[in-house]
C-alpha cells in the first residue's frame, strides 16, 4: 500500500507555486511528481525550503506527493527566529506573554499557561477579516476573537517566541476519518521545543471538537495528516516575493498577486497512516 496525496487544479495564467514537502517524525515526503506543467525549483534562503514554480503546459495541473511512515525530526530551521509580520508580536502582546509565562514559573509550566491563555481568546471560525489584517505585527487581543487554525497558531507562535520559547509553524493536509480519501483545504499546527522536549499543539481542532483543555498531540479530531511545509513569512527572491504569509497548498502568482488555486485534494493510503 502506498501513501499518496494528489492535488488537481485547472490551469490559469501565471506561475503555480507549491511546496516540495518535508519530513516530520510520524511521516515523511519521499517523492513529488507533476503532470501538465513545466517544473522549475525555487528556494527560500531564510527557511531552507524548496518550492516548485510550475508553468502550465496543459488545461489542468496535477501534483502528487508520495509519503512513507517514519521520518526525521522536525526541521531545525522551523524553530529559527524570523522577522515576519505574521509572527512578530506587538509590544503589548510581547509584554503580556512574558508576564503570563513568568507568573507560571517559566519553562514547561509557562508554555502551558500561554497555550491556555491563547485558547481562551478564540472561538473557531473563518472571519472575512483577520484580526491582524493591515498590521505590521500580531496585535494583542483582549477579548474573544473568531479565528481559523492559521490565525490561532500565528498568535500562539508570536506569544511563545516573545516569551523566549522555541516554536514552529507546520502546515499540511488533515484528512478527517469521516472522509478518508479527500479533504477540502489545508491545516496547520504549532510545534514547540522546551528543554529539548518537542510537543505538537492543535488548539483549533480542540475548539472544533468542543474539548475545553488543550493537550499536546495532533489528533483530538479523528483523522490523519501529511506535512507539506513549515513557517510563515516566506521569502522567494527568484520571483521577487518577500514575507509571503504561507506556502502550503498551491497558489497562483500573477501580476504580483497570490490567488487560490482551488485544488481538488485526494489521499490514498488512509489506513496505513491511521494504523
């Protein structure tokens, strides 16, 4: 049995940009193939990742990522400090985060306090306007705010890093148990490292499941996930891009703008991943 993630999308004008994939402890990308487009590799020198810049040659483009169980540790570059408005904490948020972590005694207890605090600030949803739109950093929130996994995790990473913790941002596909061979969009989660101990945090899935206390781990919601990329604030000098929010699912780059590719996403090998 193989594990294969496939995305198919209609061709458009411009470049179709997509991540090559990466490894995480549970599962790793081992191959990637493209149909319907010419492939050129481009790279982000600040996060060490490679992406595909695809020029369509047919009416549709298909990308297939192959995976195997077991992989290397999360990439070290994921934890490296980055200067991006999507993870840069505003002064008020940074001060608050340090206070919360310090009051809990720092270390793992301080991180636990930050996770609990961030969880209490959000209700899960996809608002038309993100709370940080138009800002040069992640502003402090003082009340319940609607946010997606992207929004919640950006806030948690900004707060954790401001308090001195190593935290990274992972993206991939989450395939729910109820669907098994398809999903609609991307998912993301946070990885922290404190005193050498690596933990995964998925606040959004806890909120969606109505689970009040967030525990470290990946699947409070039944299903499987495969990794595609890490980090917010991508830099792609070859195509003149700085501080791109995310490069997870494929995006069209045309006339200096990023457009949703609206891929049809399917998975083969659910049982192998879930076993």
